[in-house]
């Protein structure tokens, strides 16, 4: 059964031009999905819709058979979905490990030994203890990206949405991240990865491609 | 709850922002604490002094009311004659009536004295008598000179008559109590040799001024023979038991029309003695008719001076109401000069309090403005935090709660520091204010005993304890303590309210921002 079903989803920022145009896709649990497309094709916009940050202009985004627009989207975001934002979106006054812990608390899942678990996760994505305890502002872009990944999976959400999660990482680390996401999918999660890297796309179970809308292309 | 922990982390790690807000709160509360405690102290000093103020008053003919009545009865301007006639018919209230009023529970004390005008005899002379015996004849219509004064007998040395009363060259004052001797109570006059007379006895004891004594080579123990100015064959003999320093004279000599006006020519006796002299003169009095056809008696007639004392302005008001209820008509009015003086003496205190009030308003106004500006600048940064927190599913309510907790923490710390600084600065100010009040009252109290020729302190209180209630040393000390406690309590309470206001103000700004934005918009704006 599909975790996500896109039912003729369209999205427009300005009300005249559609960034997304009548998408009808399905996403299943236990699989690793890739979404590819040129810059400006609407990949981040699509993830925002699936993350429950906004509602489609037309059509429905169904999660576990329920229209997202009708759900408590705060609970959905904190509890059911983990998002790795393209621009990380970490809280600057917190350390790496505190950022990870915060989303655990926010999920309301009463995770035991949250600090240890957060540390282990950060270690898994390649951050040692000193870096884990550092304020995120003092971490490099690549390191912040790893914190964002750890934060998105820390409370074990059903769905993980990753927006170019390997964009700032070297090849070795890139593989580590892909392995982590593969393990997540294998454990029954639905993992959606936005990428423009062919190597990453190759590792996916299934790949959707977004075309830049013609009007848009004309503009660029 | 993780929101509170997050709030504390946010406060402690965004230290620059926190310190800025903290300092603003400290400045506002410190200034507000000073202003508030000055206001509260001023209010209490006013309260306390009102409750401690003993009001003195007299019941007199209400001339203003009379004039107004006369004017309202006829349209034309009041004829001088009719006013004079109306006025001359009126008499001051007799002592009996006043004594009856004085039994009221609102009256804490009733003091009175009476003044007689007597002449010197033999080789005794009034101080400065040369000048006045050569005084010019006063014109008959004397009104322009400010009094109903007429040269009754004419010629130098003849008896002057004032409104039908013959004027001698000495004033003889009979006091009913020591407290009525206000110049002695205030220290303007004091006994310098001999002893105080017994005011309860009609024993013909007298006090004379040192000037008068030196002028006439009189000493304690000497006799003083004085005569009725209207019938010089009637004489009265007094024994000088004390000599007093009359102090500086208040009226300049050129303004006196009689030597009896000179404080140096004042003979002090007891009221019973004066009363006996008056009685004696009326038994031997003869009556004659003057040029205007009015009958004139040679009997001595004293002028009564009285004072009602009240423990507070409140008692005064109630007595006034009581008097009217008892049927005292509008011809008479209870008036108090020291209540008026007290009301104007409060003006500096009120001014200080008003100034503190304005300062408080400015401080709060400017403080709120600065606070708001800083909050607006903060929200640019905070907006991103709001976006992140709501994006990972933390509800807006919790975000507002976190901001509230942050504001509360900073405000509370700032409040405590501000209160501490404010107290250090405000209490000395309030205490100085108060100490001045208390020491002034204390100085007055200690000098009273010595003015009566008794050692200061330890001596039993005068008959007039009610004049200066509760301003002894011990009560003054507890008085200051009491004020301190009140300042602490009031000011802390009011500052708490101010702090709450500041916290609400700042988190209100936060809340407004939190509610307005959707996470996607905020995050999109950032990247
Ligand atoms: N908040 C926004 N308001 C208006 N237009 C936007 C906004 N975010 C993205 N867009 C536009 O929508 C299109 C798709 O953007 P995006 O989803 O970020 O593309 P991608 O992630 O594939 O690079 C782009 O043309 C972009 O300029
Ligand atoms: Mg993108």
C-alpha cells in the first residue's frame, strides 16, 4: 500500500504559473525513491508539499490514505515525517546534538536516552563527539548537513524526505549517507531523496523525474 | 518540559541580546523603583503628618459671610454705616459657650487667655512711653487709620478708648494654661529669672519682661501697682515672681499706637487673677455718656483669646459639623490658620511626588519604546528560529511559550537587579526626606521644656501633650522603620506589575510574529 499518493497535485506560488503540474505519483513503504530534475524544476516545492509545510493549489497529497490538508500538520511534521532541508534549517543557538534531541522531544515519542541516541546517530553520519557538542554555527556546511540528517531520522519517522542530502559532501561521505538511507528504507521506511547527482540516482529503487515547466524555462 | 530548557539555552547562548534586554529592564526598574518609593514615601509622610498634625482653630465672627449676606440682601453697594451697625451689634461668643463646645470629644484641648489694658502708676513707666505720650491727636473718624479709634479724654496721658474700651499703657494677659502661652511653647519667650506663676490660682502673681524690669529697676519679689485707665483711683497690686525674655518684637515701633502693643509691656498673670481683677472693677464701676451718646462704663473689660486644639484635620472637620448641628449660626465660623498653613506646607512634598510621577511615566514610556525597538530588531533573527521550530512540528503555542519563558527569565533577573539598585538609591532618598521631617519635630519638642525654665527631657509633659503627639525620640525611630517596610512592599509589588508588563510586551511582539508566519515562507525568505 502506498504511504504517499499524489493525486493530480499542482502548485503555484503566484497563482498564475504552475511550478508543479498535475502530478499523480505513488510512494511505498520500504522503498528508496529518487526525484531528479533541473534546478528550478520544483523538487523542493514538491518535498514541501509532502512535508506538510503547505497545501497544493489543486489535487491532494494523501498520507496513509488521509488527505494531508485535513490532518494536524504540526503533529504530522514532528511525528511522522523527517525532513532533511536543502538549507539545513538548524537552530543556531543549539549544539549539533541538542538540535537532534530537540526534534526527538518535539515528536512526543518519549525516546529513552535521547542524548546517547543522538550522539550515536551523529557518529553514524560522521560527526565525532567534539563536533557533536559544538554550536551548529561553528560547523561547516557539510557538517551541518550531517546534523540535519541525524535530526530527521532521530525520532524514527515513517517517512524521510531528503532535499539534496549529499550536495555538500565528498564522495566518501556521500556513500555513507546513501547507505544510511538505504538501511532506513530496508527497515520499512519510505525514503524520498531529491538529487541531481546521477550516482545517487543510480542507488534508488525508483526514480521520478520533474520537468521544468515550459513557461519557467522561457523565463530562465 | 523541553520548551523551558530551550528557553534557558536561548537566553544563555544569545548572550548579547539577553544582556541588552537585561540592561534595559534594569534601567527601567531601577529608575521606577526610585520614583515609586519617593511617591510612596511622600504619600505616607503626608498621611502620617496629617494624622499627627494638631490643628488649632478659633470660632470667630465670619466677616466675609456677613459682607456677602449684606450684599445679597440689597442690590446697592453696602452702606458703610449699615455694615458698621450690623457689625457692632455682634459679639464674640462668651467663654461659657466656648467651654461648653470644648467638651466635645473631637476637641483634644481648649486653651484661652484674656487681655486687660491697665495703666502704670507712680514712678513705673511703660517701655518707650515718651514717644507715645506725645502721640498726635487721632482724628475722630479714625476709620481711615484702620480702626475705630477715638480720643475719648483728649490730651496727653488721658485714657485712650478703643471701641468703648479704655486703653492703658500696659497689656495684662491672663492665661488659663501653659499651653495657651504659645510664645513660651515655641521658645520665642522664656523665663530667665524667678519662677513660673501658678496659672490655677487667683494669687496676683505676675511675670514681667526683662526689658520692663530693667527699665523700672524691678526685681523678682517686688510689687507692681497698676491702675484702671478709666478710673485711675482703682489700683491692683501684683507680685513679680518671674522675669521673662520677651524676645524680638514683631511689630515695628512706628506702627504701634500704644505702648501696650510692645511685647516688652506685657504683664503675664493667671486667668483666675485676671478674672478677679475684672470682677472687682465691675463692682466699683461708674457709668457716663460720651459725645456720641453711647454709655461708657469705667469697668475693666477683657478681650478673650481662645484656641481649640484637634488631634487631626479630621477631628477638626467633624467638630465643625458638630458645631453646625448644635445650632451655631452662620454669623460665626470655625477657622484654622495652621490647617491652611499645613495644606500649603504639603506643596513641596506634593511637587516632589508629582515630579517622581512624571519621571516614572517618562521612564516607562521611553523604556517601553526602547524595549519595543529592540524586540523588533530581535525578531528578524527570531523569525528564522520560528520558521525552523514550526517546520519540525513544534506548535506555535509552544514557540510563544518559549519566547514568554525567555522574556520572563530576562525580566525577572533584570527586575531583581533593578530592584536592588533602586533600593540602594531610593531608600536613602526616602529616608533623608523623612529624617528631615522627624528631626524638625524633635527639635521643637525638646526645646519646649527648657522654654518654661525646666531642664529639657525627663520632665513630665505639659498640660498640652496633645500639641505635639508622638514625636518623642522613641516614636520617631519606629516611625522611620515603618516607612521602610511600606516602601519595600509597595514598590516591589508595583515593580512586579511593571515587570509583568515588560514581559508581556516583549513576548507579545514575539507572539504576533509567530502567529503571522507560515514556516515555508520564513524558510524560503531566508534562502
Ligand atoms: N517561496 C517562493 N515564492 C515564489 N517562487 C518560488 C518560491 N520558492 C521557489 N519558487 C520558484 O519555484 C520554482 C521551483 O523552485 P524549487 O522548488 O526550489 O526548485 P528546485 O528545488 O527544483 O531547484 C523556481 O522557479 C523558484 O524560483
Ligand atoms: Mg531545491
